[in-house]
C-alpha cells in the first residue's frame, strides 16, 4: 500500500535526475535552454553563442573527410547527371554569403505535378551539425542505385516526390558554427505562434525566407530536418504558450507520435534510448524553443515535420558517417514510404463541373486542416493507423461532405465529390411527382378532396422512400466500418 503513494515522489525524483542528467545534451542539440522567456535576444544568437563556447573547437582533423561546400555542390550536380531520369537539381535561394541552396528532387517525374504526396529532408540547419548533409547524399545515391531493384526504393520513386536539401546553412558550415553568416540560429528565425518577435519580414534571414517560400510552393505532406547532438525524434510543439518546459502537444499529437515512433523504431538503436522513452520526445517537454521550423511547417504549410537528432556527437569522425547512414537508412525510407503506405488519400471534385478543386480536409476531433492541391485536388492525410476517423472535405461555395473511415495498417483511398452550395432543391421534386404532365391549371379542375388525398399519398410515398434510403445508408456505413483493412487503392467516392 505504501508503494503507490511513494510512486509520485519517485517519479519526481527520477524526472529531476533526468532533467539534470540531460542538461548538457540538450544544450548541444536543438539549441539549448533559454533562461529568459523573452526571445528578443535569440535573434542575435546571444544564448546560442554562449552555448557554442561550451562546444569543443572544430579542428582541421575533425573536418577531414567531410565534403566542403564546393564538394557538396559538385556532388549534387554529379548526382543530377548520373540519375537524370529520376531527379532534377535546383536552388531554392541563396545564403547570406551568396551560396546557392541546392536541392535534389527524386521522382519518376521530377519537376512535374502529380497527384502524389511530397516529402522533404533538410540537413545542416545548424552549421556545426554536418552529419545530415552527408547522410542525405547517401540517401540520394542509394535511391538512385536501387530504384530498379528494391521495392521500397521503387515505391518512393514512383509514388512520391522526395525533395532533399542537404545544407540549409552552408555559411554556418564554412564558419564552423551554429548560426548563419549573420550568426542567427535559423531554427529560431521562423514566425512563432506564441511570440511576435520574428514577424518582421525585414529581419528574416535569406535562408529562412527561402525555406518559407519553398513550403508555400511545393505543398509538402511531411518532412524532417536533421540535427546532431542527441539521438531522438522530436515532434511539435516546439514551445509552450507560457514558456514552461512541459508536454505541449499539437492537435495532431497522435499522428506525430506515430511518425516519430516509426522513425525511432526503424532506427538501429534510437528506440533503446535511456533518456527518451521510445526514442521520441515532444519538443516543449524536452526544452521549449520559439521560432522553430517544425511548428511553422505544420501551421502554415500543412506539412508534418519532425526534427531528428541523429547523432549524439555533433561532429563525429568522418569515418563514422557510413555507419550513421546505415543506422538511419530504414528510418528515412520508412518515413517517406509511410506517406503512401498509410493514411487517407484521395481527390476532391466539384459535382457540377467534374473538375478537381483545392478543397480542404478536416478530421473530426483534430483541430487542423490540410489543403488539397490546386492542380489535381489530391490530398494526403497522415493519421495514426488502427482506429476510425470522421473525415470532412470542404471548399468555399460547396457543401461539405463527411464520411467515416476505419484506418487499418494500409492506406485508404477516399474521393469526395462536393455539391455547389447554391444547388436548388426546392419545388422541383414535388412537381415531378405530380405524374401527369401537370401544371397548376390542370390541377384546378379536380375536386379539392381528391387533390388532398393525392398529396397525402405523395407524402407517404416520399416518406417511405426516405426511410428506405436512410436504412440503405446505415447499412453501407456499417459495412464500410466492418472493413478493418480496406483495400488500399480502391476508390470510395462520397
Ligand atoms: C531510367 O532509365 C533506365 C535505364 O535507362 C530505365 O530502365 C528506366 O525505366 C528509367 N526510369 C524512368 C523512371 O524513366
Ligand atoms: C547506439 O549505438 C551507438 C553505436 O553505434 C552507441 O554509441 C550509442 O550509445 C547507442 N545508443 C543507444 C541509445 O543505445
Ligand atoms: C489552406 O488554404 C487556405 C486558403 O487558400 C489558406 O488560407 C491556408 O493557409 C492553407 N492552409 C495550409 C495549412 O496550407
Ligand atoms: Zn541542430
């Protein structure tokens, strides 16, 4: 009996111990604890600069074996030539010092719009965390070498558009420090949902601006940025409203836990973490940050982004890079493939024109919306599998439609055909029910009682039909719900 009462105390003790034990690691990874809730000085990186001084000096010895910015750029261009039929390379903007921010798109139809989900990987957000840029090039090479023989590689190439930005912060890398050339921490530079400090466009860093434009252009379904300094899959929210360190989940907490766990469980040993249960963590619970990239993605891009810490050591010896790639390989592939293999997918059409429309999709009980694409009206909604959801498609000028899906382990396909708002349903059916090619004139001749009787008959018949229809619908709904594993590609239009 004494044990249960002791439990809370023990828990507190363990948590405290953990908090203290994890302080140095925290400081090394996403950005470190900011003592003040105000984020004004973050802009100028004062807190991260003091953190940097705790970091070991990055020596020539450590840099050996890593690609320089020039070598990375050549590698990307070489890749584009070698894998020309499944990729294109392009720049999303320039760094402060004028380096192009090179990205690779991998797909069987690179550069073309398709009714497919898009994923992005971003590496080297922090200049002194270079593992991501190396690992991302390995991922690109692996896909190029294997898409004709490996089913997972083929699935990704054929059914998604994968965008890879190996380095978001080439200037920081060259300077061997966390911030960019203006010494701004780019993962604190995005507009924040709680604090307005970053709302001034004039002060936004070019790297941040490039990412924001990219997200608005490409319509990503999900993404991940790669960091170093810990081993954990981190998910929103980044910060909490009252700035306290606490679990602060976003509306899609369950979805994000599913995604983060998918990464962690597919990793060589991330899920064995002693510091983070299951190798995943809510951002604000680990340590709150403001102006982070992942929250902005989710809120303003409808893009489900994880922040992945893939190496306890920020700058390991280059000889360890191949091992780190192998340890992350299945996680990366499974995360991208999950956009196709799970969740609810489909297209939204207008009933009057038959054309796709860029409607939006809501899930009952989850206070967030994702948009269908403008070109194909396709939407891709990641959801934790193994439960049923009520999905609502809507579009201005149309009547929303809702339906319930039982989401199993596999993806469900669900198309919506929305009726225009103004659709008239007034007297037309009643008039047709007149049977006779009647207008008001022909009716006037009949005795009033007879007309009255007819009317009652019609109403009865209508009522009967309505009852039949409702019964039928209920049966269909039940039958749908009974499908624990709906076939992945058979469209259900509602
Ligand atoms: C790419 O090229 C290879 C070999 O030339 C060919 O077999 C393959 O079908 C091409 N892939 C695509 C997606 O076009
Ligand atoms: C994972 O494996 C690496 C060796 O590759 C080791 O350094 C690290 O401590 C391990 N982490 C966990 C959580 O087991
Ligand atoms: C969805 O589209 C609406 C209307 O164009 C826009 O205001 C909103 O920001 C979009 N939402 C997301 C998450 O992209
Ligand atoms: Zn980082």
